[in-house]
């Protein structure tokens, strides 16, 4: 594989746990090593203050200033750096994702990225059990043709890690003519962690994405499927009311069904067995079953407490009844 740059933004500190042990910095190193072992040159865009903090950690990456003293990196900064490079394809990845490269799957993705955007979803892992809990709708890595980078005009409105940026980006690339694709196996491993953003932030980002959808719908520059869905959802709006759930109902079905699915490995080729295993793990129902079991266990506990309370109440009543009786019997 020709050396390709993979861009990210490493946080000054990463708070992660594995089997009840703090694992943040070790996990970050494992993620970085996975990118290097996959053949990528890694560049992390950070504020000047973040770079000062990160340099002492010895991470095997190149740091590049995002042009800000202390602000989170905007997607526009990534696009600017990518647009000034001479590479044909590149990638952007969230810093907390471990990249699998069985066989030649990375080369397959890079080959598919010509004239396209390949969106890679993750496989979530429970930090307590270290077992997969299935795939999710979050998109944590993009590999794409660099010729599209200068065409994305609203990159400075979004920051990496912000809610919905991973839905806005494929939309923006689609609008500019990129063919959307996704691999047939989740090659990103992600250790589950607590939510980093607030509900209000999510709604603000959802409203921003909705405005972009409406703008593209008016031009029109969207696939018929997405355009129809925007029209249906828009009819149900009351005034200026926009929320996260509404936008999810609009764009998630499109992101699930629209991209072309690419096969990473031919049957029996090196890496095919691992890809098949990852695909199977992505369909795990463990998290759903765990939640259901917790709900059933809580309901059983609640009924048990209610029975105990009724028994105590009945005993108290039986003891009080003779005392309250006019005859004392």
C-alpha cells in the first residue's frame, strides 16, 4: 500500500476503563499503533495548547496546529490540510477507535475511495466484559477522494466529535457528487464510554444538520429517497420545532440503505475469515438482552418489595384490629 495519511484529533486525555481498571492512555496508544500497523502516516490536528500537552506523551503521530490557541478542531481544518496535500485519497478517524486490517482490507477501502467516500461504522465493546455489544449507527472513520475536500464549504461550522458531524459529512460529500460506500464488515473497534455531550448540544447540532438538509433539498441535490423523506418529515413540523429524534428518523434510514456496500475480501482470501467474524459480532444481541434482563430483574425486585410491603401491612392491620375494636376483641 502506498503511504496514505490518516487524520485525527487526539484528546489531551482519554478517560476509558477496561475490566474495572483505568485504561485511557494505554487504549489511546493501542489505537494509534493500529493505524500505524495498517500502513498509515498519522497526523493529529489540535489546538496549540493541546499539542503542548500531548507532546510529552510520546505518541507516534505528527501534530499539526489547527490554527487555534485552545479550540476544538473544526472539520474545515482537516479539509484545508487535506486539500493542500498531493495525495489522491485520505482518511479521517475518531481518536478512540482501533483499526483492524486483516488481509488487505485497508487497501480494498482505499481503492474503493476513488471518486467516493467510504464510511466505516464501529463495533462497540463493553468495557466491563470486553465483549462486543453489536454495531451502532455512529460513523467513526471516513476514507475519501481528496478532490472533494475543497468543495465542502461549511466545514468550519462543525467540530470533530460533535453530535451529528458524522451524518453531516457524508451528506456534504454526497451533495458534491461523491459516491457513498460502506464496507461489509465493521473494522473499527470502539470501547464504550459515557456520553461526552449534553442533550442541548445534540439538539443544536440536529437543528444545524436539518438546515443543511433543507438547503440541499431546495437546490435540489439529494437522492430521491432522502428528498422524499425530508418532505415527509418537514410536513410534520410545527413552527420552528426541530429535535434530535426528528432528524434521526430522516437521515438514518438513508445512511443505512443508500451507500453502496463493498466487499472487503473475496471468499477464502486472506482476511476473509476475520471479516466474517466481525460481521457476526456486529449482529450481537448481547447489549439488548442485557438491558432486557436488567429490566426483568428490576421488575422482579419491585414485585418482591411490593409483596413484602403488603405482608407487613397485613400483619400490622391484624394486630391493630383487636385494639381498635369497640369490644377489644
